[in-house]
C-alpha cells in the first residue's frame, strides 16, 4: 500500500466460523467448544505458527462484537 501512496496503511485479514442466524445457541456453544479444542492441538498450533497466523477462538459473543466493530452498518 505504501508504494501506492498510502503511508502507514495496515491491512489485516481474519477468518471465522459462522452459522445461520436461526441456529440454536446450544448448537453455537457446542461448535465453539469443539472448535477451541481443535485450535489447541499442538500440530495445528505449529501450522498456524508456520503461516504466521494467530488463532483466537474467542466466544460467540466476542466474535459477534468484533464483526460489528469491523462493519457497524
């Protein structure tokens, strides 16, 4: 971006697991629980490190808040 004249510009990307809006909260909680287990696996952590990625595994509420912050419309 600096080469295009946007000094100090920072771009990031993120990935998230989502479900349809009508998904029961019990299912959302279970998906979160199982996802955080997988994100903690040593071989997966190593792969994330190799890719310079930082898995977060935050709560469904925290993820919803992050999405709202990114796109307040």
